C-alpha cells in the first residue's frame, strides 16, 4: 500500500514540529517510491533554496533505496558511478544526512528529505517525521 497524501502531511507536520523544538526552520519534502513529490512545505523563515535541496535529498534516497548517509558513502567510494547514475534522475541527487527512507513491511514507499538546519538537525527532523507514521 503506497504512502497516502494524509500520511505525507503527517510526516511534514511532525518534522516541522521537531524543527520548532530545536529552534530551526526547515523545508520538508516527501516523495513516493519513484521519486515523485507527494508533499513539500517550507517553514516561515526557512532558506528559499531549502525547498529544492529537501526534494533532491528525498529523490536520491527514494530512487537509490538508501538513506542520505549511505548515499554519501557510495558517492565517496564510487564517485564515477554515483555521478553517472545521478545524471539519470530528473533532479540533482544530494547525498548526506537529512534524508531517510519511508518503509512499510520491508517495502520502500518513498523518502523524506529535510533541509535548512545542520545535517544532523535535518536528519533529526526527518526521523521525527517518520515517527509520526507509528512504525
């Protein structure tokens, strides 16, 4: 069963709430398993470019079936391969902390990407968003 629009909205709301708690302003993007945008919301005061960055983080995670940290490892270990594959995607792929997979029953349903804070803060917010799904 794919991630619903209502679930994507819950993920975004929870990630934004976590950002408020830690005193940052972020953009959260949720994409489906094909990397297509399901939801995007930029908090008031979040950097304008954070919208594109959050979506690019989420798209990379969803299409590679790897979180951002794992993508960064592939980029470091196999830069030629990473860059070749990145050319096949409609958006630039941004490796690094701040994106995580959405899974249900072992299946990848999509990904969450967050941008606007430090990398660790972005990841914290993405994980908080996932917790809103209760699994």
